[in-house]
C-alpha cells in the first residue's frame, strides 16, 4: 500500500492499516527501526508507562509514613 510524504513530512496511513491498528483521529503511533533496517509502525501511546498509574491515593498516610515504606524502614 504505497503512500507519499507531503511537504510537511506527513504521511497518510492507508485506511486498511488504520482500521487494523484501531487508529482514530488523535491516536498516538510509534515508529521503531529494527536491526534488519525495516521500520515498524505501532499503535501506541506517547505517554509514559506511569501516566496510566496517575490518580488519587486511597490510603490516608502522611508523607513521612510513605517515605518510610519506600525506604524499607
């Protein structure tokens, strides 16, 4: 499925590939260069692994208590 690069460096991902990867408007993708020289496009997030863990703590602990736990005290 050939496509072209426009003058701004953008490409259009063919619809069959977008559907296969589940890409929608605003979806993040990553490009990975393999040792073989091939480039792979993956549906993914530009967010870090920790972003999905963001939220509110449900345990009522003081900062000193949390730090003691992380230190192993």
